[in-house]
């Protein structure tokens, strides 16, 4: 068989495997985290992180199928790891916000639905957290205004958290 046909078959098998692994990961992780009684917002973030890792792995395998040599893939992976390393030290970069999102997820008491008050002398505000993403925390103020705060800023500012569970 011609080389490109083999590559197409391998690509198709990889895509089917990726879909299968993604589905199994999502249902398995969701089931395990439900038993651990983790809030839905936290489960979604963990599933997103696993999907990212699965997609990255599939992309590396796809690159190998279509002819990237091992040392080229190693250069790509080392570049990614270097960029993540820089994220730990770069205070204002986008990568810093991704790193901050991980820290917020594991170490910060706020979650979706909680009301937070940012205790900033120049621009204090208060609102309900509507979403937590890799880069931003999305807040809806009592006036209906939508505010986005970079995750790195959440770690730098003093914040008062009023849990929605405490309000119930």
C-alpha cells in the first residue's frame, strides 16, 4: 500500500481512538468525582484539563504519523515544557494566568456561584462568580455588569468570599 494511505488509515484509527478515550475519560472522571462529591464546576475544570492532555497526546502521535521525526517531536515537547516553566515566573503573561487557574482551583476557597468582594483601594467591586476559566474569573455585579478578572490578579488582590452555600 502507498505510504499516504497507511498514514490516512493510522490517522483515522488515531481519531477514533481519541474519541473513544475522550468519552471514557469524561464519563470515568465524572463518575469518580461525583462519588467524591466534588462540585460540578470543579468536575468540569478537571475534565477540561484531561481533555487538554488527551488532545496534546493525540497531536504528538498525529505528528509522528505524518512524518515528524523523534527529535523534532522532542524539540516541540521541550518547547512546551519551557514555556510552562516560564509561566511560573512571568507575572503578567497569559501563561501566568493558566498557572494561576491551577492554583485557584486547588487552593482558593471560591467557586462558581459564590459572591466575592475584591478589596482594592483604587477599584473595589463585588459580584457573583459566573465562570472560572484558564485565563479569567467572570463576575456579574449586582447592577448586572459583567467583569473579567485575570487569574493572576485574583492571587495578587485581597478577596472576601461569601459562599453561596452559606447564603442558603
